[in-house]
C-alpha cells in the first residue's frame, strides 16, 4: 500500500534538504546540514524497507471515492485561503492583482454557504441563513470581543463595506 | 511542608473569578472538542492558542498569562474526558486516546445495555487517575525544577537528546520514521536567523521566512486541518446506533462500587501512567493502550475482555488521564513537552513571553502553582460536568458535518492569521494541513516532528554553547557525571529498536515486522 507514496514522499524529503543546505562552515550551517542528512538517511531506509517488504498491492486510497472525499474538503479550503488574501504578484515597482482580496468575512460567507449547499444539500433559505449568520457571529466574537482584526476585503479598502 | 503553602497560594490564584470562569469555558470547550470526532485535543489547543494571546495580555478584565494557561490546560482536561463519550455511546472514538474504549466500553453500553455504567466507570477512573497524577505532580515538580536550575549547556543538551531518543526508541511507530520526522522538525526549526551568529539560513532569499516558520500555524495545520482531512475520508460511516445517554445517580454509585473492587488496578495504572506521561512524546494515547494491556494482563477473568469488562474501561482511562496530566510536568519543570498537546501549550508560554523551564518556579511561582491548583479544580469541574451533561454532549454528534467541517477550517484560519496578522501563516497552515494528512496516512508519527520543532532552537543553542565552552571538543559533554549518564541512556534508547530488529532478523522474521511489533500494543 505504501510503495508509491513512501517513495514519492521520500524523494521529496531526501532531495529538498540536500539542495537547501550548502555544506559550509561549521557555524550556522552545520546543524541544519546534519539534521537534513539524518533525515535523508532515515527516509532512504524507510523507502528501502517499503520497497523490499512485500505488501498488498492496492492504492493508497481505498477507491476513488475516499480520494474524492478528501479533495472535496481540501480544494475548497485552498480556494478559501486564496480568496481571503487574493492572488497577485508583487514586484518592487507595482502590484499586479489577478484576484482582489475578498477579505475574511466575504470569503467565509461563500465558503460556509458552499458547504451547506453542496455537501449539506440544505434548502436554499438555510444556506442563506448560514451564509449570513456565521460571519456575523465571528465578527461579533473576534472583531468586537477579542479585538482581533481579520483581513478585510477590497470593498472595505474602497469604502463600500464595513468589513 | 513548603509545598502546601505554595499550593494554597496557587489555589488562591486559580479561584480568582476570571480564572474560574475561563476554566469553566475551557472545560466545556474541551468536552465539545473531545466529542467531535474531527477535532482532537491537540488541534483544539492549537486552534485556540492564538486567542490565549489576547487573554494573556489582558483583553479580558483581570486576565493574565496564568488565566491563559489555565484556559489551555482546561481544554486538554475536557478533551481527555470528552473523547470517551462517543466511543462508549456511538462506537466512534472522539479522540485517539479513546480508541481503547471501543474494546470494552461500547460492548458494555450496547450489548449489556449499561451505557450509564460504562460512562460513569470511565469518568470515575479518569478522575481518580488524574487526581493521583496531580498529587504526584505537586510533589515532584519543585524538586525536579530545582535540580534543573543547576544544569549547564552540556546537561541541557543531554536532556534534550534523551527526550529525542525516547521518541525514537520507545515510539509507537517505526523508529526510522520517527527519526525522519524528528530531523524534519529540527530542520524546520532552523529556518530563519541563526540564534548564535545571526546569519540567515534556509530562507531561500525570502524575507518573509527570515523570522522562521512559526510553530503555531504549522501545528494548527498538522493537527487541525490534517485531522479534518483524515476524517473526511472516513465520512459516510455514520452512526445509526442510538443509545440513550442518560446517566443516573445509580450508575455513578455502581461505578464507585466497581471502582472499589478495582482500586489497586486503577491506582497502579495511574502511577504507571504518570511516569509514562513524563517521558517525552508519550501522551495519553500510548498510556491508554498500555493501561488496557496491564488491566488485561492482571485480570482474573481475561475472557471477559472485549465483551464489556469494566476493568477494560477503568484501566486505560486511569492511565490515560494520569499521563495527560503528567505530560505537563517536564514541560513546566524542564521546558521539554511530554506530549504533542503539551508541546502546543509550551509554544503558548513562549508567545506569552514566558520561558518554560525551572526558572518559572523562581520568577513566576503564581503561574506555576496557579496552574497546578487549576488541575485539581479543572478535573473536579470536568467530572461534575460530565456526570450532568452527557445527554447534551451526545447531541453535539448530531451537528451536521456540512457545518462543523467548514467551521473548524474557518476557526483554524482565524487562529493562524491572528497571531501575526499574516496571510503567509494562513498558507503555511493550509499546506501543513495537507502534509499532516499525508503523514498520518503514511503512518509517520507527528509527535517527534512537533516536539523537535518546538525544541529545535534551544537544542541547537545549548549544543553550540557547550561546543564553544569546550573549544569544539565533544568530550565536553562527558565532563559532568549527569550529562554522561543521560547521553549514554539516550544512545542506548536509540539502539533498542536496532537491536530488536537484528534479533528479529535472526529469528527469521522480516525486520519491519520486528520493528512494528514494538508498535503493536495489545
């Protein structure tokens, strides 16, 4: 079960550190270099064992359904994080934005609503209620209660919305 | 006795209204976290850690760092108790340490029709286990800390090395995987400025990586998001079982009677759990399995195990709760976390501006003794709440998946963002969430990674201070008797799995099976 995955994981684990740590002076580089080497050796041994011991030939995921179940959570989560901050390039001269930041509250509303609608399959007014209620509760607790300032949207910076 | 005076002072701190209020909130939150299958004690503590920054800095009237640690520790106590409720009632463990309760807790509730007794037995034994452990904590903490005050860099490094060695040598997973995770943790901790020379390293020219990768977003990702993804895969199992979750006084009395019959088992398991919990990397989960094994080993009617034997509930619960409490001992006294959860709490101490370790006892006695007193109070509170609120807690399981999952993600993201107001931290959380899920899937242990991440900097600092003091000679470590003993012990611990696998190979068993058998608890 582990074969493909461990090999993949380990090649990443073993390559990454050796690329990053220039074997240099015994000062600040010494410690990470050895940490990386230990990790590389240990993961190679793990990979070797995984490859040499006979194992049941089946996928890492039990069928495509469970992979899909994980992706159903993972992909919206990534999109959600991107929505909050927006996507763009920043060079020293200018900032180029592909997607403007939606801020925490708008993104949360979309995200919670999506789940209620897509995975929960609730009626539309329930979806609407969740979409509105959660950001408001979070606003009350964090922005007012704990005085934590969460990322604001591009509509906030242009003065159109209070969040 | 000096201890009693200190403890009384601690109770005065812990009984302060704001501290009591936060303890109550924390315990309730902990119970809820414990009941929710997608959210464990470690992730609950990690997600709520950023909020404690505001508590520690006085956002609430009268709150300070002591309130913050009482809050964090309270979540842990709640989760220790709460995880078993779903194991017993629904056959779904709410927490990793509640997995053992599936063997006997669920059968007792379902097959023998005594859910109340099963729950009550688990609660009384948890409570007694925690009480024993807290008493040991009270008396052991100060002597250990005073001894630790005399440590120089060599001894400190030896202690760190020993704790890493226990993670490898006594870990539940394959030792090589533990070693790899340990090294990864040290490596991640090394990112950013070097603490001694101030050189930058491993930042690939990125300014944002100069201050290093913060511990909190990484842990929120590894545990919070990682668990969400892992539980997403198990969705659809569902629970159709519907056991009445009522808990009467009769059940409690019966549980106390059963407890009296098993007092020796519970007490000895609690003491073993304590010493197990003090060892780094072995929190409640490993102790609960050990406790089950011991309960079974010394039972007269072994055949009843797995069919609803009460010893099979009380044994592991006493050990698990005891170990949970004990895992704070090395954190407070030496600055070495005894479990992933206490690693997260320790990160909290750093963020609140405290240095975990022996100096705490000198500089902040209120903090330490307030915490210890709150452990007594917290467990009493948890115990009472559990007896009263089981039906309510069982209802939490009905909160639909489509709401709870995104909600946990949202809270995790608030947590990782608000600590440094940084979107980079949010992305770190998301990325480490995926990594954490993958590691879980590949059966890599997360404890060494987290412990190494939180200890990485201090380990390196002490190592290099010792080397500088010894003019680059590693023999410096063997100048003092204590550090020699500790280092030799560390080397022996690392060699244990190696010896075991060589032996297994001689017997003609495959080496991984040999290494794995260490993991296969009964």
